[in-house]
C-alpha cells in the first residue's frame, strides 16, 4: 500500500482506518523525539524504600506514543535487592512493544550488572517504531544502588516545553527548548532597573547552576518611555555603546554615557550544570 489518507470521513460500515501508529507518527514528527511533557508532576521520582521507587503523575511520549500517570495516582517500580560491596545501575523505562498488531505500553525496570567498581547502565532496545520495530525502551530514570541501598534516582528524559513556554517571555525561569548538546535550554527575563550614568551596574540574576549562557538580544531592551534601545547596544559611535556581560551571579551593564533616564530588561537563555 502506498499513500494513506488519515483525516477523512469513511462509511460507518468500513473498518477503522486510523491506527495508533498513525497518531504516533504525527506526534513524533511534531515533538522531534522522546520526552516528558511539562504538565503535572512530570513523573517525579521518590525513593520509598531500598526496594521501591514511586513515580508521580505526568505524561510521556515514547516514539510518538503517549502514556500517562493520571493526577492523584502513581506508579510503583520494584527494585531488586543490592549486594553488599557491589554497585549497580538499574534503568526505569517506558517500554512499548507490538506483536500481531497489538501494542503493550508499560513502565518497567531493566536490571544492570553488579560490580565492585563503577556501575554501568544496562543496554536498552531503542527500535525505530516509525520503521515498524517491535520494541522501544525509553529511559526515564537511573536508579543507583550501592550495597543494599538506593543512593540516587537520576532523571534521564528530556522535558518538552509547552508552546506557551517557547513564545512567552517571563521573569520566572522556564524551559524553551534544547541546546545543541541535548540539554534543556532555559529562559528568564530580569528587570535591571535604572541604567547607570556612564559607569557600571551589577544586577543579580538569581539563576542557580548556570551552564552556558547567552543574551537573548531580541527580548532585551532599555527605554525612557519614548525611545527603545536594544541591550546590548552597539554602534560605530562608541559614545552611545551599552555593553552587557553575564557571569554565574550577575548581569553587568556598562554605559558610555548617562542612561539614568532609561530602565531596562535583559533576557537570558542558558543551560544548567545539574542537567
């Protein structure tokens, strides 16, 4: 079969023509990959005991297929006992498998190999569902086990921003996309108050664990209520230059002339060292 029409009406007596893989192809193309959506508790993981990890509500996408833990519910994942003197990494996964046209979608755990040294993650099967693979496992969390204890549960999925997050400026930190290394890309707009008078001003941006950082010049400006100028502001006449620099703590604004009649906003996009 070649072309398949999807969004069409068919006779009531005809067989169903829209299948799960049709929707999955659409969502996979729109979202660009596996992810957890920015809604609810985002599958937040809690260590209940050394044999149990609990996932809270959230919505995930694996190969374009959606699965969720409804609000007010949770999913418990059993973890096998560790061994004294050994380390192990287990991976909590969202697993989609298909056989004979029937799909199974579940959250499970893949056990790693115990070692006296540094533990490695177990291998996962990440078949391409668009190409009709029968199995795809999406890593959600790494469960680190030292001896008999779970020492950490580490997030492994990407959080997909909403359309509002991507297009709306905010003074609250929010995710707007991904950087070229796959890490979440955050954005925050900071009110810098009155601009300096031919001097330097530092404004704390309040961003923790900043990784790489760039100034989103299209959303950064200063104004006196009538005239709007970009931040930073660079011209061939150095008298009118306003420089902006950022470090782990502050935004530094340097003006070459008196700009105290202006106030400004600087928008930053950045990654975090903790991701």
